[in-house]
């Protein structure tokens, strides 16, 4: 990756972080829509399908290791996952990075939820992701109830979890 591309990515990420969490109503799918099918492998090669988590509240988070707002929110996502082990499933979908880079990041942040690899970015495109991080909160029936583009605070994450009735 050239320096100019890396600088541009950092600038976009910094601007998103400075703006704070935003509800991105133009993200597809949006509230009330059923989520597109999702099937990706995690860092150990295990396949995860969104359909396997029907009946649970799911947080899908699209992110990358180079993204400063992603790095900012990851400890809050981990804390929420630990606080709701039986009521919340976190699927952290890395956008187009190699497995070794992602594995080092997961170890550095002591992440315990599934880290899925979207190596070609096709799932991010299917979900209409326009910037990182982007998150979707999905209810027990598989319906998107909230979407957020930008770093989320722990309070925001907890409010969405409470609204969806996760234990």
C-alpha cells in the first residue's frame, strides 16, 4: 500500500473519529430489514453463519487494524461481550486484511469473540458498508434494529443491547 493511500485512510478514519458516532440511515440493510446471509471463516478456520445465531442479539462490526476509530471502540465491544456472555453475540468482521495481521491485533486487544475474515470485502459490500467502523445491531429474529458508522462508546453499545433485550 502506498504512503498516500495509507495517509488518506488515516485522514478518513480521523475525521470519522472526530465526528463521533453517527446513525447512518443510508446503510443497507437498515432498521426493519432482514440481514443478508453471512457466512465467513474465523481466524481458526471455523465457519460462522449469521443464521446459526438466530434467537440471540447480534452485533456485527466491520473494522480494520489500520483504522484508529476501530482501535478506539474495540475494548468497549470486548467489555460488552464479556458483560453479556449469554445474551449477545459479537461477530467482528475484518475488512480485507491478511489473517496474521488480524491475529496479532486480536491478541493485542485480548479479543474473545469471533473475528471473521472478509478477505475480499464482498460481505462489507453486501451490507452497504461505506466506512469503518460500521456496526449493525440485529434482534433475535434477524432484523436490523440499529446501524452505526463510526466509533461507538460503551454507553451507546449498552443502550442498543438493552433496547434489544439481551441478558
